[in-house]
C-alpha cells in the first residue's frame, strides 16, 4: 500500500474516532441511568460523578451544582460549570426507559417531605407486575423479620411505578410496618380498590418522606 494511502486512512480513522472520545470526556462523570415516564412528562435517574444517583426532572438542581435543562424519552440535557452536557441512553449500556409509570401516575407534586401522587387504580397492579418482571431480582432472599430487606425490595418494585426516588425504602403502608414487598403492595391495592388514599412512609438519600396516593378509575373525569 502506498505511503500516502496509509497516511490518508490513518487521518480518516482519527477524524471518525475523535467525536466519540470527546463525547466520553465531556460527560463530566455524569451518567444517565434511566428515564421514567410520568404522564406526558419524564423523570430521569442521573448518576453523579461520585456514584450517587438522583431522581430529577426538567428544571431540577443537581447535587454539587448544575441544573437539568431538558429530559425527553432518550436523553437528558444538563447545564453545569458553564457548559451543556447531553447524556443519552442509546448506546450507553444504561437501563432502558422505564414504561411502568406511564398511565399510573396521572399527576404528582412534591413539597419538601411530602409527595402526592394521583394514580390510576386500575393500572397500578399491572404496572407493579411489569416492574417486578423487568427488574433483576434482589440478591438473596430477605431474612425473615429483617425489615430493611423488605423495605428495600418494596421500594425497588414501587419506585418506578410511583415515580419515587430510585433508592427509596418503603418502611410503612397505612401506618403498618412493611414485612414484605407483597404485603406492602397488597395493602396499597386494597386501599385503592376501596377508594381510600394509601399512605406510604419512605426513606431515601434525601431523608424521610410521606407519600399520599389519591386513587381514580380509568374513564373517570379528572379532578380539576
């Protein structure tokens, strides 16, 4: 092969690879770990440079500085240190969009340590089942009587469905301590079917929160 052709190919390969190298270098250590559909909006699970995860929405302030400019079905745009980073799920090896929240949470509001979720009662059970089947099983079976394992498993199954912080531990439902994920889900389902608002106590990296679920039925007019 002529020397000029070798040189040309080397330059071409360098030009092709540079954007990919720059993209990795410009991520700033942030990673998009997942996206949760919340009605017509999206929440994202953002992994920070120190390895912690934060549940964010468009406009959220990011721990350590920065702000989320935009979230769509496959990417997040982050403004930090005077520059804009675009983090994508496609090709990153990250978790796919979590569809289980779609159609369950109709509206939501977070006020300091209180979270309000207006949910479709008929869609809840199906969504919890999908979340359980899609997620990897927890390592090992919970030790009987060990509430921390049960609380973490309940949180793992309920967080994507109810748009809760991804590290949530559900410690109580309707003031009853959680001894198993199945018990927690059954208590929620019984309340929803009775038209009563379930109440959850959760713990997460941001502290302790109270979650109030307001039920509605498919086909019912939405409250103003």
